[in-house]
């Protein structure tokens, strides 16, 4: 089931053709020729007559020296006239250099090089991180937004300027709130800063629309502008938390009025977030080593059981089923083969089993299938005591790890069944209007399956295939 919205996924965010008005930019090709320039370039810098087709002139030629790889970036500070500017140059996906200017501030050199000291992840590091980022950026609210395996997000830590402000702590948000295309852009950049979501964007001039994948100034999607307004947010700032080349979480900052954060402060905050990501990676690696050590123990135990029964899965199932229920925290485990059926614990009734066998036969390309709500995810599934299953195929046999219903409540930031609300405007859709706490009582679901559960069953499947 796709948890994202096609209209949002098809939006070409990196080809917006406009920038945020708190800065300006020019784009140069490999021959140092201006390809694009923002409409406010002369007004922002005081430098006249910079147009597409011209050679890049001093002092901007110095800012073309960035790496050849897409996403390479460097920063400088320069004075133009009496004004100080921060310069960020990056290489885009077309091989062009995007030179962006914003107003600069002078910070003590020692401030940037202060050592980053964070507590252990297990000792409340996300809470500490939110407080540090709020102190550096000045934003009113800072959230630690963790991405779940199913694509949804949840706020696991929060720091607020005023405790009387609305809290998003422990609330879940549907995956569609942050489209895949937006997650991909967040993953590729050290931050995403929107000083004023309601400010009118500035058009980029030129014969082509530049690739702004790595641009700090890329304009805000019209849908995202509405989303922020519905939250009561005027300025927003995000930092990706990346582990193993994957977007694990993000730091999300909110402010009720426009606010501009200098590049030097953004760099400092980004370094602290990267330090947290490294700590998180180390913690995850430790947990994974423990899991792999346990995985070897599970395999040896299952192998011993099979050896005692000469590799006969049906004969070994009395012991194997008991082991599987314990390891997967399941209520039942069963195997269905052309030679017969064996089970342990609470498993499918006959009519439910018939539907599952037909469903498995029609999905032969998948090694592992995990389902948390059989009545919703398997067509024609009857009323059953089994709510979810982790299933695999071993030759002509089917193995089912069964879980019963786990009734629980989920606190959402707004009704997740209304990810968008259609209206008559030019955009066609807009985000839901309310982010008030909305309680969903989840019926018909089992406890969620994890990546570790899937990996364990995949390894056991290999063992059973050899048997």
C-alpha cells in the first residue's frame, strides 16, 4: 500500500525556477558563462548588468572552484561595497556551479571551532540536541522527527521557547506529509532554511530552468507554503539525520514570524547534527552486532532441531514452531506442505488458511511477506483470530508466523485520513487544515513486524531450504 500522494510526488521541486527573496544567485556553466541569474541580483548586490550569456566577472570567478561531483560545495565571506555577504557555491546535477549570496555576519573564529560534546544516545541525546539547535538558531520550537519503517514520522523529542506553546511530542504524522521527492532533497543537503514561507519568490532568468537540487535558496512549494501556514509556522528550518546513507530522522525547527539564520550558524548547527548522526550510527552498529550474534544462536538452535528429525520439517515442527513463536514474539506458527500441515499455538482457521494459501500462490515472486492487518491487506480474508502474519515460501511449503490482534491507540498530528483537502484554487490540493492531536484506536492490527524479524525469517528460510 503506497502511503504517498502522486500529485505531490510528481512535483519537480528542484526545477522550481525561483528562489527565496532573502538572497540571490547566478548559475555558471563549465566555460564560466552565466547561464541563469536571479531577478533580484542587481538590487541585492548593487552590481549592474549581470545577464545570461556573459562571462562570469570578478569577484565571482573565484567562487567557481568547487568539486566536480554533484553536490560539492564551498563557502566564503566577501564584502561588496559596504555590505558583507555569505557565499555558498555548489555543483548541480548538470555540472553547473550555483553561486548563492545572502547577508553575512561576523562571528568569532573560536565559536565555529568549539568542540561538540553530546551525551550518549541512550542518555537523552535527542532532547539535548533539540535544545542546542534551538539555542543556536533562535527558533521557537525544535522537533526531533524520526522516520518509521512504514514511512510515517513521529516526534520523539522537542524543545520549546515557551511551555505554553502547542506541543507535537509523541505525535505521529502520515508519510505523505513529507513526500519522497522532498526527503530525497533533504538527504542531499546539510540544511533546508525557509526564513519566510509567505514571502513572494524571485524568478530566475535565463533560457533554461536550472537544477536547484543542492540550492539553499530554492523556492518553497506552494503546497508546502499552505502546510506551514496551517501549522501557524512562518519560518522553518530542517537538518537531515543520515545513517548508512539513509534518512533516519530530521531536526525540524518552527517560528511564528520571519527569521533569518546566518550561514555560519547554520554550519555550526549542521555540524552538531552530523555529530549526533555519527553517534547514532555507532549505537545502531552495536545493536546490529548483538542481533547478528543472536541470529547465529537462532540458526544453530534450528539446525540442531532439524538434525534430530533428519531434516523433516513436518516432524520437527513441534519443536520448531515453539522456537519460532518465542523468537518472533508470535502466538502461533504453522507449515503447510503437500504432505500435510503442522502447527504450534494459535494459527489460521481452515477458511482463513484456504484464503492465505490462494494468496501465497498468487504472490510467488516474494520471498517474505509481512502483513499487520490481514482483513485490509488480503482480499477476501474472513473473520479470524489471526490479525497479522509473517509468511515465506520454502520450496512447495508455506510457513506462517501468526500474531493475534493488538488493540492500541495512535496519537496523530491531525486526522491521517485527510492528508490533503481538495479545493478550487490553482494548486488543486492543500494539506489538512488541523494538526490538533487526533486519537486513532487501531483495531484489527497485530504488533508491527520489524526489519530484524524479516531478516531472521529470511535466514531461517535458507536453512529450511537446505533441509
